[in-house]
């Protein structure tokens, strides 16, 4: 992970560090030197920084303690009582993840920027990027990288904080309690919630669980200004705070937009019935991200007309969010960074604007829990209505979708067992110049289909795999 050294010293007294960490044991305390910053990356750690050994999904930071010390770590924070033969202080704690939260709180309080926290079922990253784009002309801004929105990503961002006046953090969750814990660590001044939709149901169970999880951010700071989507059925019912600022499409909102017209490249709106706004995307749904960012930015007393005019020049939409790409003679509409029932149907509104031949490549929507098959089957009718010439499905859950399409009379649906089979089918069967719509959860890696189209096709492999695309479920092909 990238880590930038903070100017000056964060902690100059070993007693302050001990109070912050509440360690169960301390070794080599007589070698304590002031700490300039914290890091979780032994490769990029700088002299004078403290190394926190965290066990992650793919590797255990405790295995890199020696490397961190060799590269200049001034001390080590570990949850394993194993001290190596090196002359730096070791702070042994019960849980380094809890220590990360404590350190985040400490840095946030010491640096004291204005903190935005953005959460929601969909649209967090785009809203974050738009907000940073709006504020960076008037303020120095730090935001988390891409979608690094769990405790590791949030801590990495806080560790990079120097003298920025504004900190913009995207907060993500899979299970109950995560948003509240992250919010305690960063104590937002302004909280933004985009949508409450059926996402991460495996951990959050239902819409009520999702709503309670997202809204838990608000309890952390009674003075927090809260920016909410009035057009979201769940969020619109929230009324327990006088600090709520609403955005949506109705004039009863603090900030509202009315749709004018759109094509495949741009969407035009009128803001507050007086300010014309051009969204540099044919996907009209991005207006909610734009409104969240505009309203959030306006709370720092920037004139709205200035903000609207600036946002007309926003082009840097995050990768694989309604991204248009040309590859091997095909036009791809790549919306495969993530997928859920709501976002899927919203994306189809843009697809319908294209009049030429259209192909859908649909992969599993992950983490939908017990209702996963139900939600996949429900996509059949919207897909049929969107006018696709054929639908190519991929993944265990999407076999339910393929079957549902057949039951409503859609005959051009095919199910595949690999990215290779799909890309070969496109090369062999699909007319050049067609639009290919990609939609699936991040874990399904649909971008590999685009990558494969630039490689030489193995025709024998194509014939072998495509021959089985209409067979019932098996170990290899469906």
C-alpha cells in the first residue's frame, strides 16, 4: 500500500503511544524515538514511521516485521507476542485491527480536517470522485483510493493525511456494525448516503438491515450534517435529525434536478429550475451522484452556480461504471465493476437508447444471500424488454436467469462456463459494430472478456466449449 510520510512528528512521547494503544506488553521501550507516521506496508515504510502488523486476506503483516525494521521502522505494533532480534520498541496488543481504529481516531483529531463520509448501496465511488473534483479548486483534498473503503483502506488514507483541509472517505460494509465502527474512527462532519438497495444481503439480510447499517453513521456525531437521497424509498422515511439536507428530483428537496433530454453521450438537467447542467454521460442515473456531490460541496459555502458549472466538466467516471470501450470492432458498454438488481435495471435505460444490434453478457450478482435465485430470475423480463439480440449468461446464479428467459419465450439465451467461451462466441457469432453490454459483480471479472478479444482466438477451443453452451448444469458447462 502507498504510504506518505507526514510532516513533523505525530507522537513524540512514548507515554502517549502507550495510552493510545493500551498494549498488553512492551519490549525495548528504552529505544523509543518520535513517530512521524504509521504504515502497514513494510516495503514503502520510511524511517521514523511505526509499522502495524495486520493479518489481511492474502498475507500476514507479522511475516514482514523484520523487513519493516530493516527499512527504517521506528517501532512495531503487533498482536503476536513474538519479538525479533532488533533494537526497536515492540507494542503487543490484543487486536491490531482495533489499534488501527484507535490510530485513525488519533490522526483525525490531531490533523482535524473537514471529514466527509460517503456510504450507500450504490454510487459511493462516483459521488466521492465528483465531490473531490468540486472541492479541489478551493481546498486541499485527500480521498481514499478507488474503492478502498474498509478499515484497511480507510486507515491507509488516514496514514497519508498531511495538511489537507478536506478528507473525503468512502465507507463500505458487508456485515452489521462495520459502518458504525468506521464512522467512530473518522468522526465525519458531513455524511452522505446515496441509496438503500438490495446489496450484500448475505451479511445484511434485508433492506431494513441495510438501512440500519448505513444510517448508523449518523449516531456517531450529533452535529453531523447529513445529505440524503429523497427519492430513495427507505431514506425518505428518515426524519430524526434537524441537520438533514435532501437531494432528489422534487422541489421539496434542498437541491433538485429536472430532466431535460439525453443521448448516448450526454444527459441534460436543470438544477433548482434555473441552472442548466450537462452530465457527460448518457446514463441519467448519475444525476444522483452529481446531486449528492453538489449538495455536499455547497455545505462548505461554495456558490451553487460555480459548482454546477464546474461539474459540467467532469469526465473522470470510475472504471467499469457505464464505461464505453471499443475493442476488436465491438462497442462495449462496461458496467461490470459491480452489480445488484437496482443498478442492473437502471443500466438498461441507457442500453435502450442504442438502436443497433445489442448483446448482453450477464454474470452473477454476488452476496444476495437466500434470495439470490429470485433476484436473478427477476432480471429476465427487463432483459427481454431491452431489445437484446441475444443474452449470454455466466455463473452459477445466472443459470437461473437463462432458464427464466426461456420460460418467458426468449429463445436467444446461452449459458457459458468460462470467459474464453464467451469471448470466442462473440468473435465467431456476433457482427462487428454491435454493442456488447457487460454487467456482473466484480468477483465475476467480466473485463477478462474484453482482454481476451485482443488475443488470438483458439478456434479448436471455441468449437469444443461452445458446443456445450445449451446443456443443463454440469461440472464444466451449462
